[in-house]
């Protein structure tokens, strides 16, 4: 029986404030990369948009609310400096990749902050390929005022070079990951970031806890572009998974071994509920590891020749065991859904998009109902059938990174998740919800790890 896709309800279309929008060389308006969170404490989702010098070093950041009203901003959208690597200028533009900006209560005071990299003011020249002039800023979510800043030597020493050569894919994904490494008191958070070959951990005061030198940096033998955190050994603290390596909360090595090409994506989830622990999920060859790096499951390179992205969910209902969905053939439209036991339940094609990335699990239905799979820009079920369309969504802006990035979040109506979509090369945020929609059922926005450490891209 053919499934007829339903149209999602467009809940909001939010224009990024004009003061936060730039024009490209064709005159097209764009905002930049987006983060979400309740910045003001009123129980409603807000937004952060930022742009980066040379596409990699944040140099402008602004916040706005659900009505599109500006809250605050910092930096200069017109900031340009000489390029140390060439004869031209580096301009402030939409980021090359989702980058080092995260929204969370970092210092444990009960209020939301924005933590970000930010380029030093007053520089006259720089390079995209080092962090020598980048610092950490902790901003008050309500006002944008700087609550704390740091220029850690371990961070500013990071660059894209390995053995004297620039390794671009290994360097451009610089995501700040919120974790509990046991170093910060109470509800305060710790932070992990991978920049090139180096993993750096910070506490809530932005002081360096430890660093780790990753041995695998050359494509396609690289470690995960964006590590993941979770409690693998059930000790109450987070471990760090980079695919070929696993680190305990103190930075000590749990495993360090090459596990296959294209380790593009990793997760930490409770795959095996009987173990009372979380497990590491790896895109390379479709592998699942325990807390010591031992393999619990491996699909193999014949099934997953190039594991670009992996996500987990209950795609056949909460009563069924957790499953994987893998973009298994690199930057293409090929997806598989894999059962808990490792058999392929569905193999299917999704829509073409400029980068063919952006996979996400969405809790679109009520509790107990199957999760759905987002890939730009529709929802698919666990049998590989297209089930939800997003009406009135403009075509992506074009260019390799001009596609719709997705946040799953409950921002209106009942407990079901909405889909928040943005294209970093356009000037609008789109929110879609499932029907029937009843605004009176909304219990308020809750900021969880699914929004704080959302993947967006692998």
C-alpha cells in the first residue's frame, strides 16, 4: 500500500532581524548559522545567529526572539582583515560549517549563556587555518554582556596543520560540546572541543582541564569530525568518543585504535538497555562499541562503504528496540535503517540536497509512536517511506552548504517535537509542527541535550 505523505503545519516563519542580515555579492540576504535556546527565561525558544571571519572565526553574533525581535548583538558584520595566506581579504560571512557556538547554562547559575569562540578585535591580518587570535567568550543570554572570557594557550595553539600540511576536512568542524566531566560543581557544565588534531577540555570557568593529541587526521582515515559525549561506564560522568579513540572524563585513553575509513559520525546512546550503560555508535562500517572499545556489533564495509552520518531512534515504535539509520554511501542520497540485531530493514533513496547531509531523528508523534527520520527536507519512516512534507519551504540557497539544517525541539503545542529549519545562506527560520495543533497544550520550552549538542551535520 502506497503511503501518501501529509503536509506539516507551518507554525512560524521568522525573519532574522535586518540588523543581523548581510548581503552576498549577488544581493541575496543571509543571516548565518543558528542556535536555539531560551535566552530570556520566559519558557519560549529564542535564537542566536552568527557570522565568521573567513567563514571560521566568529566575529558577529546576535540574538532574537520567536517574534523576530532583536535582543542583543556583539561584533561587526563588516569586519574584514588581510589574509595571511594570500593577497586578498578575509570577510565576515556565513560560517563554512556549523561552528563553535553553543547555548546552555554553563556556569550553573540557572540562567542561559551563549559560549562561543570569538576573534580578537583590532587584528589587521589573520589566517583561517589557526586559532592564534581566537578567544572564548561566555555571554549573558538575556543581554549579550560578557560574563567571562579566556585566551587559553592550549586553544590558541590549535591549527589545521598536520605534518606541515593543512588538513581541511579535519579542521573546519569546531563544535563546542557541553559535557559533565566532573570538574564543575553542581549544575555547571564542562566543555569539549576538537580543533584539528587536538581535543581540548574546559571547565565552567573556561580553564583548561586537559588536552588530547588525536593520531588520525588525514582523510579518509580521520577520527570523527565532531566527537560525542555520554556516560559509557555508568560512573555518572561523560566519556568522549571520537571513533578511533575513546577518552575517560579525565582525558585518559580508553581505546585508541584504527577502526575503518570515513569515521565521519559518532553517537553515544543506550543501545543495549540490558547493560545499564550507553554505547558508542560509529558510522565507519556501522559499528557499536562498549565502554572499553570492544565491538558489540559491526555491519562491515560491504554494507556501509562510506558511513557519512549515523543516527539512532525507535523507528518502528517505542516498544521495539532502538535502531540505526545510516547515510551509508558518503555525500549521496542512500540511506539504510538497521535493526537492533544488525539486519537491514530498509534501503532507500531520499531527496537530493546540496551537501546530502543533515540527518536527524524526530519525535514527531506522541509518546510510544515511531520516530521519524529527517533528511533535507522531508520526514521518512523506518520502512523508507516519505511520510511528511514541509509546505511553503523555499528552495535551498545553493552552494555546497546552502541546505536546510534541522533542530528537533518541542516549541509549541503538545509534547511532540517540532522541526526547526534554517539555511545559513538565507534570512528566515521555519518551524513546522504536526497536526492537529492546539497552542493551549504547550507546557514551555525545555532545553535538552538534543538541542544543546545537536549534530546538524557530520
